[in-house]
């Protein structure tokens, strides 16, 4: 069963704009991770946020976690064409569950 | 270079013909896993291994087998492939067995078509 579900399924933005996507999960977690996938390639780890953290930053990425709502958001600021990719959240301890992903298209 | 490798990268086969997709990592990682990715369904875990000789089922293990005889290798075996196993397969590994706390390093993927 899939634990995380991303929303929206797809997002199209202009270069320079911000992109926000959300992940909802069903059961309590210890950590939540975000990954990026470029066009059918292997996923690349972006950031991990722990259940006792509310917000985390990494470069142009900002991740929030609301355990009361069982949701997380990923914000990409000042988007670039290179940010065009699919983004996935993942939860679990030794058995990981990924959502279906949000496909982001950044238009030049 | 630290990496996860998969072979073959592309494979076309016929129903019922046994095949093996290999996965190897050179980072001395404890944890290895297999996923399949299908349109609209994201990644679904097939099997995972927390260390040598320790494997367990993921969410979609039916029709697949795995083994972990050496730390670096985690082959995926399809004993009798069927068309519904046509998919994009990824192998991943992480340093420790508690995968949720660890960065997962993914292989480049194997595209499988079963006719």
C-alpha cells in the first residue's frame, strides 16, 4: 500500500516562480524524505525531515512537516529549467513507501 | 565512484522465460531494495534486504524472488515473467538497515518488456 500521496499530480510554472507540492501520509512517521527524478532516471535524495522538526531548508528547497495533519510540503523557490522533474515523498522505517509523485514543468 | 549499478538496462523477453536483473553497490551498504515504477502508481517496493541473508517482502512481491548472498549484490529474479511485470525497475541501497533515516542511492533503472 502507498503511504504517501503527492498533490498536485502535475504542476507547470514559469522560470523564476516558486513551486509548491504536498505529501499526505496515513500512519505516524519518524522521518519523511523527498526525492527528485529526472525523466525515467534513478531517484535522487533531496532532503530528510524528522518528526520532531517543523521546517528544514536546503538551498532553494524548503520542506515543512505537520504531523498533526499528516502532511508535508516541498517548496522550490526561484525555479529553474533544471528543476523540471518528478518529486516524490517517502516514508517508512525499513520498508519504504513512495507516493505517486508530482511532475513539475518549469517553462523558460 | 560510489554507485549502484543494474544490468541489463533494457530487456525484452517473452512470457515464462526466467530472467535475472542484477544489482550491485560498491558502498558497503547494509540495506538494498527493489522497486517497480508504473505510470500513475509511483514507486512500489518489491523486496528489501537489511543485510546478508536477511530479506523481506515489500508491497508487491508476487512473481518475484530475491537473494542476498553477498553484501554488494541483490539480484531480482522473475521465474516466469508475465506481461503485467512490464515495468521500470529500480534498485536502491543505503548505508544502514534503517532505511527511513538514510539516503537511498538509486540505480539507473532497468526497463523490462514482457511479451
